[in-house]
């Protein structure tokens, strides 16, 4: 009877099984092998979930299937958004590995509750989530910061692209909660550049509350040089002197450096970077 089921239905059924059982099921027949492979691939697919009461049963179903990658769209401070976030935390949080809130406007409180309920996160995308950084108070409480650090202890990738209100202080608070960070995006953030020999010498206690400075970023890169391997500074207006300063950070060996739309850079600047 099982052989007569459509491949899509077998894939759907197997998606509810743990990985070990999926491997066993793949030995039943060629059709089940294909279905098991499809189920394994589906586990890493990113599901886009709109903020709506209609999404609640979908979230529950995805939780039963062990889905690990989601993107929430149209997120704001409404009761519907809060309900969706609570459902995501309950049904998906324990095994969620990739979370995208890009362009949303969650409240700081709902965001904190969500993050604390997702201890397995490896990828976090907060691109355009300006509502989290407008007040400058995100992670200001040491007790909360310590809890978030425990939750984000395994985070490998963080996107803070297109955040107009991101400042040194809020960046330092958030990045300090992710000690294992390997990939960082600050694309299209407003970086400020103060030329001079003191780049990177800024004390964390003197971090700006209103600006995201290249000096502060350089200090961060010096601290994380041994681990960080991907950096996106596209659209930040990076000048040649700043690119040269990046190349002089001891131990920093970036495998990927994105500088799209940095129009002030020239071939000569890249030569300085590689010297």
C-alpha cells in the first residue's frame, strides 16, 4: 500500500520522523529512499511565514516536522505579531537554527523573549529591524545580556544590514553575546570614519551611543581576528584608508570581504589592501 502513495505524500510523512528513523526508512525501497532524501533537504529549506492568525497552525505543523529555518514577514508590535512570536518560540524555538526578521519592527520585549527561546540559533538576520535599536537600550540590563549570551553562544552568522539607528554601544552589546561569530554583515549601515593613527584604539567604555564608527568596528575585528572570516561592508562608503587599516589587522584572514557600492575604492586601494 505504501508503494502506491505519491512521492510527495511519503516525503511529508517521513518529515515527521527523527533523522535516524528517516535513514532506516530509506532502506525500504528506491521510492522511499528518494522520499527520505527529499525530507532531509526540506529540513534546511527556509520557510517564509507571514504574521497572521492563519499562520498559527502552519507554525505548529512546521514544529512537528522539525523545521529549522524560518523567515518572519510583516512583523510589528501588534497583538497578532506577538501571538506569532509566542507560537514560534513554543513550537520551533528549541531546534530553530536560522531566523530571519529582516525588515520587521518587533518590540524589544518580544524580540528578547523569542531569542531566549531559541538556544540552537546559528544564523540571525536583523536587517532593517530599526525598531530594536532606536531607543539604544537593547541589552542594556546586564542580567538580560547574560541570558542572551547563553542563548546565542552557538551563533555563527549575524546580519545587521541597513540599520540606520545602529550605534557603537548597541553593536558592542549584541556582538558580545555572540562569541563564536564567524560571519558579519553591516551592509548599508551608516559608518563614520575619523582618519588618524588612533583607529582601533577606542575603549569599549567610550563607545558612541549615536554613531556606528569604523574605529569601534576595527577594535571588534582585532578582538575577533582569529575567528571572523566573512565581512560585508557594502554600501558603507568605505574609504581607501579604512581598507588599508583592515589589511593591517593582525591575524585577520577574511575569506570573504564584500564591498559592493563602495565607490571611493579604486584598484590602487585594493593593492594597498593586499600589500
